[in-house]
């Protein structure tokens, strides 16, 4: 079988402010051109079982809001965690400051307040977009003993988690297993890894990409997974932060794959 080699897979978006005004930034860029290459954390293929159409989404690694190419003061103030999700045509940019509803303005300020979750069309925000998924050979590990042995021998692992048919979709998540627990005496393994992008299939949204939230995945069996989902979490009266605070248990099909 073939599986995504996450160590060599990237999303790259190109901005050229000389050709296209920006709609997602907090401050003006010191240069008119930038190509941002971001390593992939998760690949998600969603098939609408009623219509048959499939769309691929990818999650880029988290980074921080920055000014590129300056001689000092690289980090924007206030600074935000930044995690992007892309399909070939749409984007979801998730930004988290020290609290929600911070009121950070887009640039220019006439664009209004920058949302924590900004959704739009790639063609409206970027001069170009490349999603480069490199495939490698893979071997499905069929037993806990095989999974534990591969873990203790430091072999690279990718998890595949599938679900969603009850809601009319087939969702396939592929993601690297970066943290794994292994107990060779009792034959127990357990993932604790992420982030992944988890879609909310329980209610309608204007676009599918709006359904995604960041989550961490854990499972120790082939037929279920538990996720802890990032969501606005109250910490004081009228104050919330984005934190992994909501748990979800799903019936899934989990496959552990050794990258060859």
C-alpha cells in the first residue's frame, strides 16, 4: 500500500502583494513577495456518500505570527498561534491569541477585526497554492504485537482513522503517530498524537471546511477512537481561550501503518 510520508509532505502558499491585496494579515509585510512552506500534520479525505464527490484537506503545522525578513522584532505583538487548513480551493486559518475576542485588526484596518477562524477562497487570498503529498510504501500492522514491536524498534508509523458513514460521509484521516505508548508484557498500545483536523458532522455549515477543529487522537483498539478537541474554553467571567477541552468518542476503523 501507499501512505503519506509526512516528513516530506508540505503545503506552500504564495503571496504577492504587488499583484493581490492581502486579506488575512495583521500587519503590512516588509516585502511584497513570500512563499510559506509548511509541513503537513494531517491529511483528510472526505467523500459525500450521497453525491460521490471527494475533497482532500490538509492541516499545516502550527507556527507563530511573524514579520518575514526583518532585522529585529520578528514576532508580532500581540502574537498568535497559527494553524492553516487548505483544500485546493478553500482555506481555514485558525489563530489563537492569549484570549479570544482579542480585537486584533486585519491590515488594512478597513477589513475589520481578524477572526479566530477565517474562512475563504484560496483565489481571493493567495497568488498560488501547492499541496505536495509525497507517498511512500506502507504495511498495515495487523496485531497489537506487531504494533508494539514496530514502536519499540523506532519504525515510523502513520495512523489511518475512518468514520462518518452514519452521517452520510466517508472521512479518512491519515496522520503521523508522534507519541505512542507500548506495553509488550500485556500487549497494550495506545496512541496520543496530533493535532489532526476533526470535522463536526452533527449539524450543517455553509461550507464543509468550517466543520474542522483541531484535535488530538487516542485509540488502543481498531474500532473506536477518542478525540480531545480544541474549543473556546471559559477561564473567567467573559474571558475564554482556545484549549483542548472537549472530548468525543467515535466508532471508527483504525489502521496502524508502518512507513517503509
